[in-house]
């Protein structure tokens, strides 16, 4: 067992908890994922929450327990879980008769994100189309930038359909191979 000091506590008092090595690794994994997310410009807390939910050994966890495990405020966990639900990385889990909020990682959070990313593309394309209609004749530099942006997003959106289908096929072949092995 490892002894972990609670945030803001003095080791001399009795506010430490004992955790096993596996729990310590889960917390370290969550921190590692948070650093990767931060490198991409995403919230570290989102990465911490997703990392912990991906590796935890329970089918779901309450927001209060998640905040405790990550040594984070409930408000920070709440904001992160909202963003992660919106992007299909995690989902809410309900327990009959319990008013607490529970969460679990999606089985395939990366494929879910890929499927959900289309919402972003649709909205971005609509915004650019609106800007193109707003331009005055002769604003060719802006028109070129906007048209390139819209066309790129439409192109990548089409490619997303192929990528998602390829990903589903890859998982099917992987799982089929695991069943034979």
C-alpha cells in the first residue's frame, strides 16, 4: 500500500489515504493522458478524467469518487465530464434510486469521437458559407481563404466516412483474429 497525502493536508494529521499500486498506476496513467491532451490544446482535466475512466476497474464511478481519485474539485470534474460527454468519449450511467452522477468511458471513445466530429464540420462549414455570402465583391483574398477552408472541411468530412468504416473493419478483423487465437 502507498500512502497518499490529500491536497492541502499536512502529513502529520490523519488525512492520508492508503491506496494500492494498481490505483496509484491508474492515477499516474490519468496524469499521463492529461499531459498528452494538454499538448494538443485540450484541457488537462478532460484528459485526466478520460484517462482514469479508461483504466479504472469498475463498470462506472460517481463524480464525487472521480474527484477524490483525481484530487480535483467537483466543479472541475463536472465541467470535464460535460465536455467529454458532448464529444462522445464518455457517457453518463444511471443507478436506479440514486441521484448521484455516474460516468463510464465509452467502449470505443476514439471511434465515437470520429463519428461525432462530423457535427463540428457541419457547423464550421455553415459558418464559412455564411461568411462567403457576406463578403463584398473584390474581397478575393478573404474569399480564397474561406473557400479553401470550406472545401478542406468538406473533403475531410467525406474522408471521415471512409476512416470510420475502415476503423470498424479493423476492429472486426482484430476481434475475429483474437477469437481464433
